[in-house]
């Protein structure tokens, strides 16, 4: 965020404070009543970690160059390459929430990183519609699957599953748009939702600002999802989900220095998820068990519209198809202590078909992760995590070890994606 916006924000806050002091008691009481009706909530989350990995070229660079999953080159554009070896402040997240007259909830989240400030979410959602209907509008995380709707500090592991990172990037599907959902009045759980989103995801629904490519008006992305599960009582939760999305996508491939090919077309994703939670009701999480899994497949069907190389004829096409899944389990083995294991695998399907070139099929990559976390107090989480993975690259398979020491501190009451107010887990 530009420093001028920070100065404007601070000036506005100071001006409001001076203005409030100048009000008489009657006006002050009126403002207090108004604030009480809004019931505002303010919370902050500090997410910091120590990180180390042993690859020669940097794991972020390896992921960028994985065949099928690697991001195309965009001229002089530089990609972020994840955490640096050593100490990292991932983000400080500040959230403002309010209930508006019992019919709306509003939320705004700012994510402060060392070199940028991002408006992570800013939306309003209904709470008082009849018939199980609900509407949401603004900037929000899409509700498909399990992990996508979670903020980074809410993840059960320090990093997100490989399939999410490689297909949707560091921020997942976080878009401007509208959402409509319906919870059916049935003896079992059934919820369906549809979303119309602007379509600006950098990895799967990108729009390039280049005169060689057309400009598509938004919304450019549609998402639909379904969640269902039986009523197993208060000790057990079992949910199954299906999801999919389709939108426009553009890529600029740097073939040689200063020579680019320009692609435009459509992309889609589809998959399913499974979540089982045993609520043991033990002391501070002891005995709780969570098992979750997601499968995700992506496809890009793009046309070559232009090329800087006079020897390349526009009109060809590029079809890319990849998939992946993860399976993870968490268990509270002592009060305040929890352990977890996760298995990632991507590229079981990993094919690229391009006109005037032989079809290509690439190998898969995998990663195994173990973690241990501890809540000394409800507002603080300390996590140790280690992983080892084989990553398929153009020059062969590279094996990489990673290690994390993470601390998450919550200030104020914070609502996670599962809608339970909490601090910590």
C-alpha cells in the first residue's frame, strides 16, 4: 500500500478522535449507543516463523519450474519465492467486524507484511434471510473446499497443501464478487453455493495487461460448491463436498529473450473434499481427532493469439491438465498439545498438449509433513514442523527438506473460517 494512503488513514483516525472530544455529553452518549448497536470487534493476529530448507536453488524457484505446474515467464516480472531461510514475519492481520441491526455481518481484514499491505477481505453478508438463504458481497475467500476459505494462520499446518499452492498461488481464490448459498431444511446437513467472481487469480484465472491480448469484462469466473453430511450427534462431524469453477485465463510465455507467445482462453478446476471430526470434549482439546482430504484437478485450454517471433503462426492451442490431493490427520494427545501428519501428491495427471509439438507427460511430486503444536495459553500457538519431498523438475527429481518454528499470537476475539470464535487453534 502506498504511504500516502497510510497517512490519510492515520489523519482520519486522529481527526475522528479530536472530533469526538469536542462533542458534549449528549452527543457522546448518542455515539456510544450507536457503537453499541454496531457491536464492533477488533482483533489482530501476529504470524511469525523461523524457516530453513536445504535446496541449492531455493524451493520457491523449484516450484516455479515444475513441469506442468510451473508458472509461465512474464518478461521482467518477478515471482515471490516464499519464505527466506531464517526469520520471517509472514503477516500481521488486523480484522474489524460488526453486526448491523441483526440482519448483516460486516468484516474487513488488512494483512500487513514486511513490504506490503493487502486488503485481504472486505465483505458484508446477510444473517436474517428466511428459508436458509444467505448472500455475501465484497472481497472474500471462495467457500469451496476446506483450505481455501482459511486465512494462513488458520491452516492446520504452517504451509498450505501443495495442490493449492501450485494451482491457485499463495493467496488462494480470494476475489471481488457475490455469493449466494442455501442451507436445506433437512434432517441432514446440505448446503449449496454459487459465486460470481471478478477473476483475477494470478495462477489460474489471470488477465494480462498487454495489447496483444483481449480485455475480458468481469465477472470472469464462476464457482459452485456443495457440502453434505449425516447427523451423527454432538461428538462426530462428517462432511463431504464437491466443487468446481470456470473462467477466462491468459498467459504470456517467454520463449527466448525478448520473444513472447500470447495465449488466451479458458480454465477450470473441479474436485471434492472429506472432513471427519471427533469431538472428544476432553480437557483443552485432548482426544480430538480430525481427518481431512481434498482432491483438485485443473485444466487450461488456451489459444495462441500472437507471437513476437515472426516464424510462429498464431492459431495454435495449448491444453494443460494437472491434478493433486492431500490427506492429513490431527490428534490432540494431551491438553494443549496436538500432533499432525500430512501427505501431499501432485501430478498423477500431468499432461501438456500443444499444437505442432509432441504431447508431453510429466512425473508426479510428493511431500510428507509432520507437525507438533502447543497452546500454552488460548491466544498463543507454537508449532514445530518438518517435511521432506521429491519435486519433479526439467533437470530431474530434487529432494528437499524443510523445517519451521512458528508462533501465532491472537489479540482479541477472532472468528475462524469454521465460524467458531476462538483464539489459537
